[in-house]
C-alpha cells in the first residue's frame, strides 16, 4: 500500500508506479495529449494496479464512441478481477467504471459523489463528477461538486489550480460571472498550462457578450491551451464565436480552415465544434462553401454510435447540411436505440435528442414551421442534452431564425425580446430584432 501525491492510499506494486499514476492524473487534468501514453507507462510498471485499470475504462468512455464502449466494458470487468484486495475507494471507482460502461451514467456520477464524501482530495473522482454533471446539463451540481470539496484544498495541494478551473466553469454555467472570472484567473495564475480554466474564462466573456476581452484573454494565454490534446480546437472555437460576434466572417473562415478543421481527427468534440461554427456562419448569412461535405463524411461513420444525444444532434446538422440524405440513417438509428435501450442516454435521446435532431434536419430542409413546432415546447428542457449554455445557444438561434422565416412574427418578437434582455448589444440579436419589427 502506498500514497499518492495528495496522501490518498493507493494499491500499487511500487513507488515508481504510484509516481507514474500521479503523472497520469496531472496529464488528464491538463487535457494533455500525453495522458494516453502516461496510462500505458503506468500499466507497464504495474499491470494489476486497480485504479489504472479503472482509468482505462474511463478513458474509453471519455472518447464517447460506440465501439469503444465495448472495450470500456471489458476494461471495467478486468479492473473488477484485480480489485479484490483494493481499498474501498478504489473498489468504488471500479463500481463507477462498470456503471458508466454499461450505460448507467447517473449511477456512476452518484458513485463518484460518494467517493468524494470520504475522500474530498480524490481529484479523479472530482473531475469525473464534474464531467458527468456537465453532460447531464446539471449546472448546480457542476458548480457544487467542486465548491463542497474546497474546504479540503489549499493552494499548496497538488492540482489546486485545476480544481479552481473547475470551480470557475461551474460558476459560469450558473451565471455567476464575477466569481467565475475570479476563480478562473486564479486557476491560471496557479497553473498556466490549464486549458479548462482558460476555456472557463472564455465562456464568461462569451456570455457577457464581450468578444474583445475574450479574444484578448485567449490570445494572452495561448501557451497555456495550445499544449492540450484536441481540446485546443474547442478553445479555437470559442475565439471564432467572438469573431462572429464582431462580424469578422473572413477571419472566422480563415480560423476554421487553418486552426479548427483537422482532416485526420474523428474526435466527437471536433465534429461538434465544426458543425456548430458552420451553422452559426450560415445563421449570420454567410456561405461556407463545400465544408459541410467533408464534415459529413466523417459523421457518416458515427450514425449508430448513440453515445451521447448531444453528439447525435450535431451529426444531424452536418449530415442534413451536406444534402446527401444520410441524416435519415442517423434518425432511424436514434429512434431504434431510444425504443430498444433502457439506459440513461436512451431516455434523453427519446425525450429531447430525437426531437432536436429532427428539428435540425427540418431547418436544413427549409421546413421552418416544423422547427418552431418542435423546439418551442421543449426549449426550457434543452439543458438535458448536456453541454454548455454557449453550445446550446445554437438551438435557440435556429428557433428564432425559424420563427422569422415561417412568418411567426409575434413569436419571434417574444423570443428576441428575451434575448435582448441578456444580450442588448449583440449584433446578431439586434439584427433579428429589426427583422421582427422591434426597436433594438
């Protein structure tokens, strides 16, 4: 029995294996491309380490693709066989891995939360709970899973800056922008290579409709997020949203081609980022050329994944925008999955994911009445898809645009009035207000 760098008991074969695991955790928290190799290095030193084997399952699930879920289940089962002599905390991690790999995401979240009751310094459980609440659309727990553990953390605790970055994002998603900004800046001052914290502050500037400050922040901290794995593309995406807000469309297209689009990447977040920025460009009245075609080619390989409804909805955008008819296969797969599976994501797919995906397909087909009839009744339930306010705002933009294009001017006035109360100086919102006959 050994202890990790935060003093938690860990079952391992050697001190070197524990140090390798500590290094693995830091690379996971910093969203660094070395996380995968660091997991391999840990398992090379200790193939039977219970937590490292649970971590293998976690990594497969974080990739959010159908084929890797099968491998996650095998990794969780292997961790179970190795966990007979593990600590109670480690066995609970194995429980969480089994839950998540078998579609019981909410049970996995509950298990990470239970770990943290007795082990508030378990930063792996904390980061995974934070991730889980994010994709549940549970902003209060996204925030509070961190804040209710901060009593145990000090600036001298290894990884403190990463925890402050999580705190910043939780406060941003619950609209406490001053607290979020303060925590995010402290996080980056503590650990400059801190992509999650940098991105949390970018969210603050986006939600405050302050693109100038957001672009300056992202540029100033570039060395702290360009070292990330594919998550660096998501920070580029945030910068692109801010250029969109300023009407700098040529710059957005340049950044898409030079910094966002990765022809080799099949990562789900990259596909989501690409779809979200291309559709926003079109909502701003800009053409995107043949970029949808290349993106849809990637999405065609994921029509039967059904790992997260949030992802499927974005694939529906890309496939329908390409105009090849492949969106029908995705919608059929989502429907069959929702009807035949009882896991957590299937229920979300049935209630929210499938209707929103159909609405996105209808929007690209010009069936604007159908978009309004589908999205208007569920717009206050879109959080159940998961993702951030900034990401889900795309669906609100589509709804507003559809009310105008379907001639539902009174509904448009209502929705634009709501949006103006939050974003009174936003150029896109003001343009829609003018189109609806409102004095912006």
